[in-house]
């Protein structure tokens, strides 16, 4: 006898073998028709999954109202898209077709180079498959039989994956839909007719299993939604994202440059971008000093032994630049992290419990050798500046210090208008061998972190096992920008491992006059200045708040005969600490206003004969337009107040 426990607490008893679709049919025909998949004891399965014959299971039936169903439907779309591509082109080799945020993709190897001109005919073939509404049928084969089947199908990439990636699997599953058969874990929607509105988005290059030394593939991206309106909204959001692309705006607004001759993933901050960066640095350093941090500077290179002690080398070896071999046999490394340098500052003299907490901060440049396919403007780079700080404290101080770190990160996000965020608590997976340190230290660290987060009443707190840093648990802030995209930004990490005898053996003398091990907290509200700036460019679409704008005001003269007064106005603004320029070209004032608007200058001060006579300026706001005539001191004070308050006007 099997007991099926439903979400509302009702229990259905079965003396026969049943599937989720059978349970749905017993509840009602409308539910059976609407059911797309199910969750059985926490595992997402297809509607044709057989439940156990005895015992009890919890069952939740999924319809298109459930968020999990969207991902399942998109997975089915990847199969349908692959089937359409195989119908249209010869010699298609299938790789993998997973879902991604907002959609799905499938990687193919084929001689034909897919382009956007092919999209209409691929979409038309997809529409035919959906209209046929054939079922997704799950079949299972012993490992040897699965290899034999893929060899018969001529799918050499699947054969390789079976022999290497799935060599330990005695039984593997496929999904069949008409003539199309694909190696797949599933689940899928019951049939293609469950697929809603679909759109192909782009095509890009990829490598088999993400390895640049492997065969090059073509990656075809698409998106799918249950409702046409949701698809249209998503496509509109993509268009808005293109308009805000920091790589495009960064070039238009002359903020930063990536020059191939300098190197991929290395940012050249242009004067306007450097101004933004300087304002962010001033802002964060001001807060650090208020909160008792001590700024330091450390080198961007260190001996390999230092990072071997910390565990960064060889743990991060695959994503680091190779060590630099010196003539005397010594080896140096471009630092992947700042923390070992700060630890050495802590160890520079004996410490007492009276010295703690010791808060050390640095905007430290670090380097990671990201794969070329992963580089993306400022948001994924090879050299970046972390707004790094490390706190060394006693066990009793952990809660207060962690609370202070969370408070500072929240303050930074709020100041920049990033009010919508969630906090992701990353804990270790006890079954994984990627974490260093003793289990008891991990238990203490995770318990302390969870207690503070729960006490802090953080919004949308999520706990994710297996997402900790290799040396300790962490809390990541994931913020939404103004069009709803999520960015992983600030982080706070608790560390009992680097101070331990197995690593750097940090000590302080306690009130009992005996040595004790301090606790270490890693903290970075921005994350990295490059990524944070790239996100801000897109969040504000280049229209930055006044305090952050590279150019805060521009003086526009109606004609060149008022240039002398215009330059006096410009100098007055500059002496008041404002970043200002003047436009004295022999152009019509309308053209000058248009140019300033296109350059997203927050304020324009228009001066002509009336303004010169009255010692005033005609003020134009980038957003609100003409604000009328103001006395120059009044206009200056307006801007200075807005800057001092870090006012956000969106």
C-alpha cells in the first residue's frame, strides 16, 4: 500500500503502481490536463514517473502556475529546437541543451554556420513540431546499450560523454519524441503542445564541455514563456538591457576602454570613468573611517609560498596567472586575493585582546585568469579592484562585527538606490572535498553566521549548501537593478581557517594572559570596483546621480559675445567644487542643449544677455527641463545640497 500525501494534507491510498498523472486524474480531469510535472519527496520528475509501490511519498503536482514548470518547459523547448535543427540541416551532432536564466540553449556541431537569417525557418519548424503535439517519452537503457544506440544514431559527442562523463552509470535515460532521440535526465512536459510562446534570440560560439582545447560548437539561444504577453515583456526587457549595455554606454560616454594590445579583460579607466571611480572610492573610504577601519596598501604580487600557506595556490591554480619564475629560483604570483597580505600586517607585531577588533581595509588590485569566452566588459575581467577589508576579532566579537558588515553593505546599496536585494547564505557541503579546515570550525562559523542573519531580519534570506568559499561560510548580497536583473555584489565571509595553526597560526594574548586564535571576517560591499561600476552604468543607463556624474554641469552661452560671463560662471562653479565645463562653440544654443542631453549632463546653465545683466543663470535639468532663472549663488547651493545628500532622482 502506498500513501500519497498532497500539499493540503490530504492522503490518497493506492494498492497499484501509479504515476503523478494517475494521481492528477483521480483528483479531476481538469487537473490531469493541466499537470506538467511533479515534485516527489523534493525531487522534480515527469508526469510519467512511477511512484514506489509501498510506503509514503509527498507529492506536489506542477501546472504552469508553478515557477518550476517554466524551467521544465524550457528544457523541452531545447529538445524541440534541436529536433527542428536536425530536420533542416545535415550532419548535426548534438552536444548539450540546458536551461539558463530566462531561456535555454543547445550546442551543435554542424558544417552549416547558423545565423539570424536562419531563425525564421527554424522557428517555423519548431511551430510544426509543437502543433503535432507528440509526447516526450522517457526510455532507459543499460550503459552499454546506450552507447550502442548513440553509435547507431551517429552521435559521437554523446558516445564520448557516455564513455567519459557517465562511465559510472549502469542505467541511463533518453527522451524520444517522434524521430528525435536524445540522451537526457529530464524531466520534460508531457508533450510539445504544452510549450507556450517561443523566440530564438542569438547564436554564439562555444566549446565542447566548455574546454577551449576541444571541438568548437555553435550555441543557439532561445527563450520561452507560457504566455505571449510574458514573452513580449521579456523581449522588451532585453531591448532595454541592450540600451543600457555598459560596454556600449562606456564607449559613448568615454568611461572606460579595453584595448587588445594591453590585454583582454584589463580595464583602462578613461578620465570620466576615473572620476566616477574616485567618487566611489571617496564614498567607501569615508564610511570605512567612520566605522573604525584602518586603510593600508599592499603589493599586487607575492611569493608563491604565501599563497600556498593560504590555500589560494594551488586551490585557484586553474584561474590564476602562472607563477613568475625568477633567476634565483624564487617564484612570485600575481595575487588572486588580498587576505594573505592583510594577515601579514596582523602578524607584524604581537596583538592583545585590547587591540581587537582590528579592521584593515584596502582597495586592492587582484588578478584572475578568466577564460576568454567568460570575459564581459567590466563585469568579468582579469584584473579588478576589490573594496576589501579584513576584520580580526575575538570569538565574542564575531556577532557584532558581522552585524556591522551587513549594516555597511545595506547602507552602500541603499545609497545607490539598490533597495531590492536578497541575501544568499552559502554553507559548505560536508560531502565535498573542496573545503579546507576542521569540521568543528566550520560548524562554529556556520552557526554564528546563521544566528546573526536571522537576528538581522535580512530580506529573502536563502540558504545554499555547497556555495561557501573554500575557507568559510558567506553571505552574498544579490541586488536587482531598475529593470529587474540580478547582480551578485557585496559579500561578507566568516573564516576560522586562515587564522588556524594549519594555515597562518594567528594569535592574540587574551585577558587570561594566554594565546588565543582570532576569528577573521572578509568583507567587500562593492565586490569589485569594475563590476560594480559596470552594473551602475546599466542601472542608471549612464544618467548618474549628480554626486557620481563625471561632469555635473555645463555652461552654455547663447552666443559667443557672452563667453566672458559664461567663463565667470564656469569658474564660480569650479571654485564651489563642482565638475563643470563650458560650451562656447559658435553653435545655436538648441544644438548645445541637445548635445548636453545626449551626453547625460545632469544640469545645464544657459547664459545670455539677460543673465549677464542680472548675474543669473537659466537652469536646465536633464530630467525636468527648464527650471527657470536663478541667482548664481542659489543655483550653486542647489547643486551642492543635492551632492551632499547623494540625492537619487530617477
